C-alpha cells in the first residue's frame, strides 16, 4: 500500500488508466466512423445500382405486377445484385405495394410506407437506416441479424415513381470498425506507451530529488531544533549554576543575619523582608528555568519538574500542591506529554483563573496514567474557546491529539476548572 502512494506509481497507474480510456474511446469513435462510412458507401452503391442496373431492367407491366415482366426483371438483376453484397431487395410502388422482391411471396403484398420512404419517393436524397426487423415486411430478414436498409427513387417506363430498397448486412460495419481499429490502435497506443516510458524515469528522478531535498530540510530542522535545545540547556545550566546559586547564598546570608542576636531590631525586619523577596525571586527563577528547559522528563524526574513548574505560584497568591503515585511505568514520551499539558494548564491558571488553590496529581489508572490539574478560579464556558484567553485550551487539545491521549476539560463560570489527561502506557 505504501508503494501505491508513491508519485511514480500513481503516475503509471494514471497512464494505464488513460490508455484504457483512450482505447475505449477509440473503439467507440471507430464504431461511429465505421457506421457512418458504411451508410455512405451503401447509399452510393444503392444509387449506382438503382440508376445502372435496376431502372434499365424495369419492363413495362412490372408496375401492374405482370408475371412475365417480373420474371424478365428478375433474370436481369439477380446476378448483379448478388455480386454487390445485397442481402435483400424490394421494389415498391408509391401505394406501398411490393412489385418485386427476391422473396417472391412478398410480391403483390401491400404495406404502409414510412415517412422517410415517402419523402424519398417525393424527391428527397437517398436514405439509409438500421432495419426494423419487427415490421411485417421484414419478417423474412429476422434470421439475418442486423441489417442496413437503403432506399432510393427510380422511375418505371410508364413514368411512375418506384422505391428501390436494398438491404446490407451489418457485418460489413463490424468489419470496417475492426479495420479502422487495426489501423489507428497501434499508432495511438504505441505513442502513449512511448510517452509514458519516456516521462516515467524523468518523474522518478524529479521525485527522488524532491525526496532528498525534503530529507535535507528535515535534517536541517532537526539540527536547528537540537541546536536550539542545546542553547536552552546551556542558558538554563548557566543560570542555575551562577545566578540561582548566588541568589540562594545571598538569601541564606540574609536569613542568618536576620537571626543574629546582635543585629538591631529595625535591621532584622528589613533583612527578613529582603530574604523573603529573594526566596520569591528564586522560586520565580526556578519556574523560568523550567520554562526554558525542563530539568528531567523521565518518570523519576517528573515530580521534581512539576514542583519546579508551580514554584512561582505563591508569588501570585496561589497555594499549589503536587502529588504523584506509581509513576514508575511511565515512558519518557508519556512523561513529557504530561509535563507539557501540566505546563500549559498551570500557565492558564496563573494568568487567567484568579485562583487561590491549584492541585496537580498524577496517578495510575488501569493500564495508563491520569494527570489531573484542578483550580478554584473563576472558570469559563468550555464551548466558548475563540477568545484570546482560551487559546491555551486549544493548545492542550492539540497536544493531547498529537500524543494519542484523551483530554477532558470541565469548567463553568465561577466553578473552577478541571483538566484531565489520560495516557496509555
């Protein structure tokens, strides 16, 4: 199935389908051309027979059904009409009486003439049509298969108009169609095959070049992502090993100085306040480091990463708790997905929820794990997610969908928000 999705395979399949369609169209067109040519040739043949063979052979008395005139006419035209591939012959008076036929039982019988036959008697050009074998006058031709009947006007020695009707087998039409197909099919099909054979390698070459270019672009993107990730790790490591350690040491020094009994009371309060401010800054900086690059998203480091994620919550007046149980079976991929969803949920809570409590739990359920992020904030209507404040929810849905996980969001105005993510281990 993968092969069928390849552009070259699709192109070849389309080319083969086109060959089949063109072959069918060629057969249909050749059939129409053969039918048209057969009718045209039958008209010419019938007019020629009528003028040069039939009309000169008509004897006086034939119109009145004189037996001698009929016999003499039959002897004169029988061999000539047989060599012209005529299957049946009828000669009509204008009142619909058959004055001659190679089927002698029809002579003298009267049938209704059609509109086209009467028009030819009145001077219209020679007409040809597929014979209606259901008509009574054609009952003797029903075993002949398809027939093409052609009629043209001639004149008797008495000056009466006569309708000369000749029948030709449609096998000639089929033979002509076969001949046309035999002439044009090799040229058409061979030309398409040559074109397909010439263009398929070119398409394969272009496809290969596009695939290589796409692979190179993908590799460049991966290298760029890896470089960006490496740079984020470097920045996070430098901040952690430098500024964070310095601030932590300063905070400890201030706390120690505030507890020094020899320090004046007025300085103790200021030192304690400065230490608390530094500790808040440390927590915010730890959250920033997590935003820049999470420290460890394997199962054993997930809890620490989640705690770092909510380190800045107290500065926003939010009391945050993190708990996780039985997360040893989490894969690195699922742990990373849980952390990213928790990161987005915490970000939305701290920015928009105006909450006072935030709870993050990770627990095993069945053969998977469930992340739950709950807050007591102002909540929202999950059906109205088109405002800028709710772009984060759409990001959560995209993360869950890309990770083949199930996301549940429950919220209502004034009722807080519950976000759950279920991953299958």
